[in-house]
C-alpha cells in the first residue's frame, strides 16, 4: 500500500516536472535553424528559418509564399553561391567544379523576415 502511494507521488512529480519543462523547450525552438535560401519563383535571396533536418528540399518563400525556396550552397574554394543541380551525385561548384562546398551560412546577425 505504501509502495503504491510512493509510486503515485513519483508519477505525479514526473508529470509536473515534464509539464514545467515542456514550455521552456518549445519556446526556445531548438529545432529551428536559419539557412540562406534562394527562391526560384520570385528571386528572393536571404535568410530563411527552417526546421532542423528539413533544410533540404523546397521551402516556403517568405516573400511570395511559394514553396520554391531552396537552400543555397557555397563554394569554399571560390566563394560562389549556387543552387545544386538536382539529381544524384556529389554537389560540385558550378564555377570551379570544386567539391569543397557546403551550406551557405547567413550572416550571424541575419534573421528571417517575419511571416506576413
Ligand atoms: Zn519567392
Ligand atoms: Zn567554386
């Protein structure tokens, strides 16, 4: 009987702690990341807030609301920013063919424009 009461209290404590911690985690939005994107529909180019792990594929453009914004890549060799050609194979720089490429990083002070 006593064991049951202790167990119940422990469960209640766990639920309480969980409900207290959850809003903190949600408000921090650790899953969001800012990428540099280019919209193939309207030509918008700039920071875009996306869910972590979802930066590949088409994103909703903050300017024209079309799902036509793609993550920009940057060449570490010549500094060119480009959208990789679709299809299999390694992403290479269209300017110098270097494969030393990666996601283009927005400036540290850049923030995605608020949705309208
Ligand atoms: Zn657009
Ligand atoms: Zn290059």
